[in-house]
C-alpha cells in the first residue's frame, strides 16, 4: 500500500474509532442512524487490503465477516449462526482466491512481504522468535543463523518460514497458533519434523518426496484450526 492510500485508510479508521468512542461514552448516538456501523473498523482496512494486497484470502474473509456482523447487529442474521457463516465465508474466500490464481501458500512468491527485525524472548536459556501474521502474506528466512524456536501466531493470512541452511542443533520447538490460514515450512532434506499439534478442521502435511537420514529435528506444537501447514 503506497503512502497516500495508507493515509486515507488510517484517517478512515481514526474517524470510525473516534465516533465509536463517542457512541460508547454516550456523547453521541449513531445506533438509530446506522446500527452496527462499528463493523466498519473491520471492513475498511480489509477493503484497502483487497485492493492492494496480492494475497486476497484475508481481506475477502474480513469483509465477509464484517458484513455478517453488521447484519447480525441489524437482526437480519441470528448471532447463533455466526460461526457457520464464518466457516462458509472462509471456504468461499479461499475458493475465490484460487480461481483468481493467487497462490496463498507459495513460500518464495515475490508478492509476499519479507519480515524483518523479528523480536526474540528468553525462555529456559533459549532465544525464542516471536512471529505474528494476520490478513496478508509474509515470509522470513533464518539461513546461516542459529534457530532455537519460535512462537507463531497466524490468522487469516499466509506465512512462509524458511529454515533451510539454518543451525537446528537445539531441536527447536515451533509453538504454532494457526487459524483460518496457510503456513509453509521449508527445511533441509535431513530434518525430521515431529508433529505434535492438535487439530480442528486442519492438518499438517509433509510434501517432501525424499527425506535423507535425519540429523536434525524440529518439533511442531500448538493448535491448527481451519488451516493447513505444509512441510517442504
């Protein structure tokens, strides 16, 4: 997103947020004029993301959820049906993205944004990378570095984690919280990936055809719901 579009999007969000605060405080009331207008906080950034981002799954799903929430606020859709609508909308957004030819899981797609300056935290003497991605496509690489583990939060987007050529002697653990998203983990042929995750309408698939005698090990832990993780 270029600077001018980013500024317009930011102004729109600030206006909506201020109006929402005024509405909550009772200074102004917009419920009668536009019941559920607070859903614009979700719809506006997703709309700009749909125009500018190469990955369309997140923005499409976000717009759909925003519209459904607005319909719920206006008593057109029952709140009890929100989860079912969310599942169907995600399938619809994913299908449309595939039809439009956007590769949501391509780890080295130039359309994905490269993540820089990843924060780390100390845990049991290890340096744990903190990786977060939502509503977009991101990729990162640790080639030539010592990798001791990561906490990964991924929702409504795509992430490519490249661990090829990385020092994995510490048997790192990837603590993954992945929902309504796609993730790709690229490793060397001699890396054993131990899958210890929990699933709900999702899964992990090792797509490598040939695996050399394992000399390194990665542990996958966490949960995966309405999402897919591929090992390549």
